[in-house]
C-alpha cells in the first residue's frame, strides 16, 4: 500500500518533467535495445555458425566393434563383429539424445562406367539415414534410396560429385548403371558438393548404396576380415552373392560350445562395420554416449565389470571449437552490454543528482510534513528504478523490433532470446538501484531547515 | 490555567551554531509556555533568533540545551524519525514561500502529508479529506489547478489546507504573509483567526511585521536570543476589535 503510494508519487514526480524523464531514460533504452538486438542477432548467427560446423560432423558419434585379443595380442578394431543393424535400430529407438543412426558397411573396389574407371575413397553401404547423420540431405540431383531398397538389397546408389566428374565427365548420371566389382548399380541420386574434410580428404569421392546390397552382393563378407575367418555356410546369403557363390561371411562371431551354453544370444542376421550416429545437439553428445553405452551393453549382455565389446568415438576437437565459438560470442556481447548499461546508468545518476538539487525545497517540505529520511530515500530510489525499468521495457520493444527489421531486411538469422530479456530487466532494475542510490541517499541526508531555505 | 491545557513548554532553551571555530549563540535561555487554543505571534527583528525558535518549536531542529515538552512529552529526547512522525501527526506548517509542489494539482499538494502518516489512509479517503480541506479554505472550484495557475493568496490557502490535512492541534506559520499583498494577507490572517477561534487550533505565527502580529491574542517578542516580554491576550483584544472596523481597507494600526 505504502509502496504503491510511493510509486504513484514517483510517477507524478517524473510526469512533471516528461521530456527530461524521456531523455534520461534514453541511455537505458538504447543500452537495453542494443543488448536485446545484438543478443538476438548474435544468437541467430551463432546458431547458423554452429549449424555449419555441425554439418562438418561435429555432432556425430562413431560406434566401432571391439577388438579381439588373443594371448596379449590385440588385433585391432573390427576384429570381432559385434554390431548389428538391430543395434542401430535399438539405439535409434531407445536413446533420446540420438537423432539418427546409420549402419555402415565399407567396401573398397574399382567402379566402372563405360570405358572409364575410378576407385572411390569410400564405398559405403548404409541406409538413407546416413545423409541425415551427416546433415547432407540436400541432393544435387535425383533422390535418396529408401528403406525398401535397403530391405530388398536393391542395386541402386548415390554418388558424389567427384565420381560424377571422373566417370560421367559432368554429364547427368541419373538412371545410368555403374559397376562395382562387376555388380551393376543404378545411379538414382547425386550428392551435393561437400569438398574436403578437415583432414583434407575429398568427401565427394563417395558412393552410397544400401548396406544390404554392398554387404551381400559386393563384398560378400565384411571388408575388415575377421582373423578367425573359417567360414560357415549360409545358404540364404550365398544365393544373393553372385560373384563368389562359394564363399560366405559370418553373421555373428564364432563362439565355442561353452560360450553358446553360457550366453545364448538371439540370432543376429548380419553385422555391420560401424554405426554412425548423430546426437540431437552438441551439448547432448556426452549424454548420447552414455545412453549408447548403456543400451549396447545391455543388448550385448555384458556383465558389470566386463569391458565393452565396442568403442565409441566422437569429434571432441570439433565439439570444443563449437562450444568455444558460442561462449566467445556470448562473452563479447555480454561485455558490450555491460558497457552500454553502465553508460546509461551514469546518465541516470547524473540527472537524478540534478533533480535532487533542483527539488531541495520539495525534499525539505516533505521532511517538514513528516517524511522520514528513508521515505525520501525510497522515493528517489523508486524514481530511478521506474526510469530504468521503463527504459528497459522500451528498450526490449525497440531491440525486438530492431532485430525483426534486421531479419526482414537483411535476411540475417535471428534467435529469440528470452534469457536476454530477463537479464535486461534484471540489469535495468539493478542499474536503477545502484546508480539511483547515491542521489537518493544525498536527498535523504538533507537537513530540512537548510532544504526549506534553499534558493 | 489547567496543566493539561498546556501545549508547549520550553525551559531554558539554548541554541548555539558552530561556524568553524566560532560559536554563535542564537538562543540564550528561552523559557515560555503556550496553552492549547492560543493564537500567539512570535515577533522579532531579523537575526533575533525567531526562526531558530520556530524551528525548535516545530521539531525541525534540536536545541543545544534545555527542555521542550510538547503535550507533556519531552521531545528533545526523540529520534529523528520520531520527530518526523510528531511533525506529521501534530503539527502543520505554513511557509512564506508556500512551498507547493510545482506541476501537481492543489488536491495532490494537500494529500501529500497523508502519504507519510503512520496509519495508512486509502486513496479514496485521502481524496475526500483533501477535497474537504480545500472547500474549507474556499478553493472548492480549484481542486485540479496547479500552483502556477493560482494567485499568491490561493496558493497560501492550499498550503494551509495541506497543513491541516492531518488535523494537527497546532499550526506554525512562518511569515505567512511575507509574499502576499495587504489584501490577501488580510484574508489569510483572518483564516488563521477563524481556525483558532472555531476549531480551537493553536496558531503560532512568526513575523517581523507588527501589523500582522496584531492579529494574535498574545505577542511574544524576541530580541538577541532572549524573550523581551509577553503580551497577554486581553491586551491585544482591543487592537483586534479596532482592526475589525477597518477590515476592508486592511490598513495598519499604529501601536
């Protein structure tokens, strides 16, 4: 009640000189407006930068099968085949921090079209999710293969720009048939240009095909051959393999009879070389890794204390770059914000001091009719805070409007930032209290007799 | 004279200002008693200490030594905040230069002291009381006028309404007619007279003008920090009656 009356008194006092109140608060208006606009534009650009860094694969996680070891000798990653496409599906379904999962089967072979040939740096058997994981969904031409293509092991493929250049000499390859290890694949899409990756490897030198086609039709067995590769016959796949009808591959690692008895695993249809995952965001990568570890350990029935039968890699370097870019941007803006608000606050203090001097008689009168010094202090403090808050509110509207216009006219990306608005309100109240306190304190210390006599 | 009717009692009040190393004694042992319902004029030439005495009486200042009882309570001991509360509840002030808030309506000016009252008065009631007060001083038509739109006399009447809003038992007027012409001075002084006689409000009028002082029932003269003599109410009564006859011209009465 008393506060409301004081607030009213403060408003009346400010309205007695609206022009000056407006000019005083202009510093805060501009400060807060600039902060909001910059935060929003900065957030937009930061998001855009993060997105482009993310498209380089910063959010990706690679799950590799574990390594076999025998007598102290490890055979390297991939020597045990433990990852299955079903693992991939489970990860997709059970890990909330994982955006998408693509199984990967690698091959290395000559690719032939007409009288030209080329050995792509990667021939990757996967699902169409691969494009999503790599944020590469925009195709230059044609379309991606479907899940049906994967299920049926259809002989279709997507090729990168380098392949188009080398095999087709720039002509449209859609509908053309190229041969990988004498298996003919129809080109249904061309990937957009991506250029070299951070290590300088050409990312456009790529052929993507359904993993079933690569695995069962092209390689016939995993490319990284298991050390203990005594093959067991598999009629279902050998019929699909036209090139090497006799040979086949293991669906799952060989296990001894004792192991079978101890750990009856469900039938796995096939294994894949790698699982390629994308986390929902850079911040979620560590959560995603935890979830993947948990799901895979439970699926692979690994007991407490036993080592994982898989390895997880992420792009730590890139992630660090990403977060440091973001924090640099935020800190820079915070600094600029601080300066402009301090300038605004000094303006408020200046005018409040003038106002206290100018209204000395009023202060004396108020004291004579019974205002205590804390009433005077409160009145002037509230005046300063009201100025700052009003400035803050106008500044927020101005900043939002400004960033909206920037978005509209310059087509810059804008990120709506509620925390910036909250911070601006808090900071403007804070500035009001801090810079209004000294003038208010001076007013409250006045001697009523002196103040009444002041000319 | 009954003891409970004693409103103000000063005992050997001294006030010394320290200007650098020099001590300037302004009041040198003032003792006086003012009863409830009196109309007192405090008179003295410039520099006689009347303003200082007035500040002490109005609890705006503290004496260097001596005792001051207001309604039987020693106010010298009170803290700054307690004195502020006392001023708000028990004392009304009218100043020479009106001291109205600029660019605030007469109503807002009159309501202002209510904001510092100990008991919270609702906005509606505050408005009602302020309107009532302004009607009493004859400004019912000018509730929403700003001081700059009012004449000097009207401004001073707003100031009187403001002084009375908390219904104080005592009204201090410091040279209330100093900035007014003789005709409006007359109106204002008559208003004090009415307040004193009809409402029983004790009025303490500070002035250097003998014509103004004549309105009072009792005259307290101060010179060089000591009281010269007190004039009783009955002495002044005749002056008052003779003045009334010449009211319209507001001419001064030579003593």
